[in-house]
C-alpha cells in the first residue's frame, strides 16, 4: 500500500466560494454604507434574487437552516405530535424538540428515501397537528399524497427542504408545496451563504409574520407582538449569497456531469444501487448516495467506507445512524427499529460519494476505482 499522504484528500463536498476579489468589492460597499444587518439593502436584494431564481413568491432569509424549522412550527402553532422521518439530518427532529413536540417517526420509501405516504395515516392520533417530511437528497416527496392526507385530517405540512434548493417538478418549484418550506444555506449545501437559511411561504401576510418572528417579535419602536427570536441574516452573508447565486448553476452543471459518470460506471456493479433522475424533476445533484448490499457486493458498507477513507476518499454516511436511534429520541415507541425497516436498511447501506463543483475527472476515476470491482 502506498503512502496515504501522497494522495490528495477528496472530501464529500467543498464549499462554493465567491471570487475573493469580487467579494472584497462587496465588503467595501458595505463598509462605506455601514448598514451591516437588520434587513439592509443586500438582504432585500438577495430575497428578490432568490424569489426569481427559485420561482417562488415570498422568501424570508435566516441565519441558518434550523431556526426556520423551529419558527415554522411556532408560526403555525403546532403542538402535540408531528409525523416525520427518521432518515434525515438531526436538525429536523431537534426543531420539534425545541417546540416541546413529540416526533412520531414513520418509515421511508426506499425508492426515494422520503417518508412513505402509505404509512402516514396509521401514525395519526388525536394529538397529531402536522406532518414534517424532508425532501431527502433533493428527491421530491410525494407532495400530492401527503397534501391529501393532511387535508383529510386537518393537518399542517412543513417541508424541510434543506436539500431541495432549486428542485422543480414539471417547471414548478418544490418549495411551493405544503404550508411552509425551509432551506439551509450551510457551507455543505449546494448553495451556501456560509451559514444561512430561509423560509418559503405563499402569501405576504405570512411573510410579514415570519419576518417579525425572526426579529424578536418587534413590529416598531414601542411594540413587541410575539415572543420572537433573533435569526436574521446579515449584510455580509447576503452579499456573499448574491455572488454565489450567480455561479450556482455552473456548479450544479458540473455536479450533474459527475453524477452521469458515477451512474455510468456503477450501473454494472452488482450490489451497488443509486437513484436515477425522477420523471419531470429538475434535480440539483446535491448528493450522490450509493447503497451497498453486502450479500451481492461481497463487502459491507463500513468496510467499503473505511477502505475509501484509508485511500483519502472521504465519503459520508448520510444518514447514519438514524435520528430515531439518538439518545433524545430512542425511547419513543415509533423510534423502534422494527417500525422502521426501510430506513434502518438504508442507513446501514448508504455512502454519499464525494460530489462538488471542483472534482476533476481524475478525482472521479480515483473514487470509482475504489467502488468498482
Ligand atoms: C443542513 C440541514 C438542516 C439544518 O441546516 P443548518 O443550516 O445547518 O442549520 C436541516 N435539515 C436538513 C435535512 C439538513 O440537511
């Protein structure tokens, strides 16, 4: 075995960064005007630009992608129990915990990794007030079925769309589904503002209410109408976000090409499966999860994962372990693995291969060599 230090480390992602010289120009502009936060002109500009890019009517920027989840639950006055997925980043369920809400985990559909709509109804109780699905890896949930169930039982829907930046179905934004959707602009996401996030809503009065809740509930100099929090995005990150928005399409194109090469090479590998594009969906290629079937592949996921790591190819086991196995949640009845067979299997089989805008052909072949046998 060669010296591992000879090999460049390939990480699962690398942040999309604006060109430093151009960002410096933005900083000079901010320094000259001295408006650095509290809904400044760049904040306004980024909201407008995102509405246009994402084809949505209203958006509210946040300081990260977790607070909009917490505030969405507050804004809709959700209480009691919320039906959600265990197959996500832990922030999804933490947002419920921070609102004193009991998560009710429902198993996923292995075809998408998303909550299985066929299993939602059985999880509804008199305490259920909402459904919080996740468009995991940017794969759209079955929004039509979920809406029908919500309508039949009088439930709200909040989509954790942290992975679904720019995802569309038949030319329509996935972010327009449900009552509210939230985005994360964290450094690891397909579009980033370093830390950052947003909430997407369909009407102006909701937008006003959300803007109020992210600024302490303050309406004017002498009025506070709600126990809001501070979750505003500052001007520096809004400037950074405006620059990144101009190059995100190019980054997604590059990711798409890598995904096409991955699929081509892995389609013939026995025991490795992955998602293909879904009909009518404009994907953002945020992640490339592969699933390792130990019997067919002849090696289990962790063996492959650590073999890659040893060769400085750092995939990530998104999402392993399942949220439902973590200490705060494992005591709930719905968290028992026997209720979540599909999620449990996916969590045990998944590796997200490196996928970002700076991967070279050489990197991709080096990664594939470790997986293709
Ligand atoms: C990244 C992520 C979040 C949280 O976003 P932050 O911006 O890191 O707070 C929430 N949900 C999911 C599914 C995520 O992947």
